[in-house]
């Protein structure tokens, strides 16, 4: 038995060995004092024994500090920072492990840091904010095995390749997001500069650009390299050929570069590969047969490329693999076609299958899933796949993510979803479901964060309360749901219920509990009542669409001193029964005193708003669409619209009670595509400066979204930009059109139904991109400018009910796109020009009310019916033409009679011909009936709706 004296001696020796050196303890305390530690992460750095301090480690024999890991304490919410780097740590001569990751230094050169740590094995300086060249002293760290300097600015480190070669023991090197320059050509291709020790190399997030130079650099890497990450390096050119030599690679990440060309078959040489990520490149062609060689592959990510062909080629021929270990397969956003090959269903360990947004087709049956017991993520959206599953089918898997949009799951609601209770994400939009929503569905969806059932024909009532759902996004638009709106959980951020049959008021959605709402679309329902005052506290709201309902009353006024009003991006309250004034909160919280307004779209058309156009809108300099048409607005058009709303593309103020002149400042709107001021009481002349509408002078335009949200837009805005359907009402060709998908192509100028006077400015003819020009029902006079012929894109021209005089310019025949013309009720005279497109406009009413006009389609001009002398010009030609026409008609009659008797005679005397002919017509009739039935069953997708005489007609293109 040891005596008490012996025990006390051992205890004393133990403390003597483990207690840290006093000078090292003092160095740590000095370093701590230089740090800002708001969360008190280093609160236990006190007492004599620093070896017991948090994230400090000491050697067992001498008690020297050999490990310092402050970076391990930061967790994304609590950070440690400093204005400078304190050099007191240089006292720790025996330090082997130093982790200062995410300890941010606002200033400091990396060369001042590591000169004295000659015993370091592990060094992590990632996210420290340090910068400069790589210190030459690092070359003295001959024991260093792990180095992470990610997010350290190494722009000036032109010799970084040489530095790497001077670290003989280095095994792991991470220099991601360091602004590294491309390796110099000389060092990249040096024959005697191999880097034999590195097994893990992460250079992601740098800009190396020239893939050919970097391909040579890869030759210097050892074949023992196991992990290589070159993602987001901006490298271009063909796929690196030197990769085939890295036969020990297990992880290869080349995602989000600019590699082009086809995938080489030599990828099959990397037989040890476990993860391959080539996402987000420009790879073309079919995927070569590499799977039969990559027996250890667990993750294959090839999404967002331009790969094409059939998937069956990926695994064809003999394979040496006894079993496949593939767990993750992502080929989404490519151009693959054909049906899913059999080998997909043989991957028993597959947990993620993402083939979304290709051109795959064919039938998927429930029996094909029999071996996929580990499947968790199934993404097949954006294909033409047909699910053929029994109503009693119980899948062998339990999915977390179900993304089957555009797959044909219907017409019955897929009952197998009931077995997937607890899923987190569901998308069965546009799935050809024509059925009632089953009562069990909402219970099965209790854990889902995202629910999308849009663009089906799902009907029925919804539970009055869905508060038990945890979803933050619910999208059931374009269905046949009816009844009152359901009450929702306060966690909901995005709710899309538009294009249904919901009735009642909006209180279940727009109430004081729903403070997290960001995107709300309830348009095209049967909703009524007033907008609740609770909207004044929706500070997170970015999209509000209540259009096309029966909502009435005034919009609530919000008091910025006690409310938290929204700062929206898009507001659409069009086609309701709202009245009163337009409240200021729509432009954001007092924009002239605080930040800029975020508002990009404001649509209040077809209501009963009164007063003047509110001046606070002048601060909405990001506004692209302003539609205040069909209201009771009075006063003048303010000049600040042109001065402050510089981003405006669509300005629609028609059918109000606006007066005064059109302000010259509107011509500052160089991006304007549509200006509609029709049906007001405007006077004065048309400004010559309208020629400055630069967007209207462009002829070649591509289809693109007109809304461009600011950089760093929140996910909510991304949802809004993709979900919110852009619609603008335009009166063209005498009809009211609702454009939806082609807004960027619309070029319209409509000043009709006012009291404008003077001549048509010849400068308007510079707007050669215009599709529709309507100046009708004004007091315009003078001649029609001859330069109209240069407006080649013009489809509709209406100058009727003015006081225009003179001849119709002959250049009008050059308007080959013209399909609507109205020049009626003016003082025009002379012959109507003929030729090209204009001669197809044969309705005489388009020229009515011009008593001195003549020529087709009106009566002939005087002298047209006079004598025709064969030797005299046009009259002789007309006479020759009449003679030729008589001979033509005579020949046609004789030829028809002879041909008819030849054919009928053959049928009379040849029985087999008769049978074959009638059989042919029977087959044609049957095929026609089948095609028409198919078209009838196909869902209607309309690009725009035509509102004609109060009726809405869908037009299918």
C-alpha cells in the first residue's frame, strides 16, 4: 500500500508535469486581451494552469502548449475578432496544432504570423481576413502536414506553386477562395517539380481561367492524390486529360467551371473513384459507358450541362463490378431522352435519384421500384414520364423529397403518397390529376416544408384549419378548390392560392398572426370583403397579389410610427372594387427619408381610386410596371414620373380623368416599352421628344423577363419572380389583350381618346420597334407622315376620328406586318395605295368618313372606268389582262370536265380502285377523330387571353 507521503509526491509531480509554463500562460492571456469575445467563449481562460483552459492542449511531459484551437469555438452565431494580430503567440515555440479559423483580424499581414512555429503539424487560418504573400518562413515548416488558408487573400502570392513544393510533409492543402493567380506556365510544366506528398488538394473558388495551363499543373501532382477539388475556378477548355493519371483519386470535384466538349472514356481509368461532381459545366454529347469500370462510385453528379442521348449508354457491355455502390445519381437539367434504362432500377443502394428537367419519357411501373428500399430523394420533374401504379401499391421506400412535377400521375390522386407520411418536400404540379383532394392528404403532409400541387384540376374543400401543417410554402394555384380560405400556421412565408374558386374574405390568411408572410397570391378567386388592417404589420411581405376578385373598400392606411408596414416588391390589386386614395406604405416606409423603395410593380388598374397620382411614387426608382388605368384619378400627369422612375418599362394610365399636357419629361424613360394614356382629357401636342424612347427603336428582341431583382435578392423574391405571372392589358387591333409570357416583346404607344392637337410629329417615325400605334379620337391635323413606311414592325395603326388631310402616303404599303388599320373619319383624299399587306385589308369601313378617298376597297377613282386603248400603258395592260383571264377560265373549265370524266370513268369500270379509295378515306376519317379527341383531352395552355365584348376566350397557340 502506498503511503500518504508517496501519494502526495506523485500528485505534486503530476501537477508539475502538466501545469503550463508561466511565460506561455502569459502569452495566451495577452493574446486573449487583443480579442473581442462578445459570447465569452474564452471565459474559462483563468487560473494558473492554462493546460486546463478551453481548446488549449499541452504536452504530457514538459507541459508546453502544443495545441490551440480557438477556431473550434465559433459556431456561426458567436465569433471572435480583433483589430490586429498580436504577436504574443510567437512565445509558443512548441506549438504543433494551431487553429485560428474564423477568428477575423481586420488588419494584418500573414507573413507576421507563422515565422517561429517550426514544430507545426496542423495550421488552419481559414476565414481570418489576413492577406499578403505566402511567407517564405512557411518553407521551414518541414513537419507541416495540414494547411488550410481558405478565404485568405493571396492575390499577391504569385509563387504559391513553388511554396507548395517546398513543404515535403504536406498531405492536406486547402486554398479555396484565396484569389490565387493562375500557376505560371514555367512552374506548371516543370518536369522536376513533383508534389509527391499531397493526398488532399482544395483550390476551389479561385479564378484560374486557362484550363490548359492548369492541366499541365495537374501533371506535377502525385498519382497518390486522393481528393481533388477545383470547383468554381472559372476554368475553360476541354476536359483535363491529365486527370487520367491520378489513378488513386476517390473524390473529384470540377463543378461550376466552363469545361466543354464531351466526357472522355478515360474517366473509367479512375477505378478508385467514389465521388465525381461535374455539375454546372458545358459538357456535350452522350455520357460514355463508365459505370461498368467505376465499381466504388457512390456519388455521380452531372447536372446542369448539355449532355444528351440515352441513359442506357452509361452502363453497356460487360462489367467487372460484382455489385454497384451508387448512392447518389444527379443528371438533372440536361438534354437526355428516351426511357429510363433497366440498370437504374438495379441500384439497390440508391438514396438520391435526380433526373429532373430532361426530355425523358416512357412508363414507370410500381414493380420497377421493388429493389430501391433505401431511396430518400426522388426528383423527376420536367419530364414526360407516366406513372402506372396500382391504387393498392405500397412503395418499399420512405421518401423525404418527392419532386414529380409534369409527370403524369393522374387522373386519380396518387394514393401511394399516403404511405410516405412525414415527407419534407412535395411537388406534384401539372401532374394531370383530375380528382378530389383526399382527406388523408393533409395529415400525411404534416411535416412538409414545401407543398406544391399547382396546375392540376384538383377539387374539393380544404380543412378550415391547416395550422397543424409545418409548411412554409404552400402552392395549390390553378386548381378547382372551393369554399372559404383555410387558416394557416404562422410559420407560412409563401402562399399561392390563385386561380381557384375560393370565396369569403381574406381574414384567414391576412390576419395579425401571419407576420412571416412574404409572398401572397390570392388572385382570380371569388373573394370579397375588405383588405384587413393587419396588413400594416406584414413587414416581411414582398409580393401581394389580390387581383381579379370582388374585394372592396379602402386600402388600410398604415402609420409608420406605430406599425411595421410592408416594403413590397410587387403589388397587384387590379380588377377589384377598391376605392379611396392610394396609401403611402405601398412605396415602402417613408422612402424619401430612409432607404430606396423596393417596389418594382404596382398594378391598381380597374378599380375606383380617386385623387391625384400620389407624389410618393416618385421615390420608386426601381419601378418597371406602373398600371393605374381604369380608375378615377384626376389632375395632371406629374413630370416626376419621367424624372424619378428611370427604370419604368410599362406605364398605363388609360381611362382616368387626367388633364393638362403630356409632360416632356416622359421622354426620359428610355426603357419604356408601353405608354398608354388613352381615354383621358389630355390636351396640347404630342411631344417631339418621344423619339427618345430608346426601347421602342429596337427591332430585334429576345424573350426575357422584364423584372430584374437586385443582387442578393432573398429566396422569397426568387419565388416571386418565377411564380408571379406577368400580365399587362393592352388594347391592340380593336381588342383588349392580356399579355402574359411575352411582355418583353410588347411595344405599344396609345394616346387615343384625348384632345390632342397639332400634327403627328415626324419624330415618332423613329420608333421603328413599335407594334401598335393608336392616335385615334383626337384633334390631330396635317398630313400623315410619309416616313410611316419605315415602321416595319407595326401590326396595328389607328389614326381614325381626327382632322388629318392630304393623301395616304404610298410608303404605307411597306408595312408588311400590318394586320389592323383604321383611317376612318378624317379629311383624307386621293387614291388608296395598293400592294403588299395593305391590299389584304378589304374592309371599307377602315376608310369611311373620308369623302374624297377612292380606290379599292372603296369605289373606283374617277377615270378608272374610261376607254381602254391597247397601245396606251396601263389601260392596254388591263385589256390584255381581261383577255388572258377569259382564256384562263375557259381552259380551266374544259380541263376540269375532261379530268373529272377520266377519274370517274376509272372508278366506274375498276372495282378494286373504288374499294381502295373508299378505304383510304375511311382511314383518314378515323385518324382525324383520334387526333381531335387527343387534342380535346390535352390541357390548355394559353399565352394570352383575349377579352372581347365582356367574354374571356382562351387562345391556344
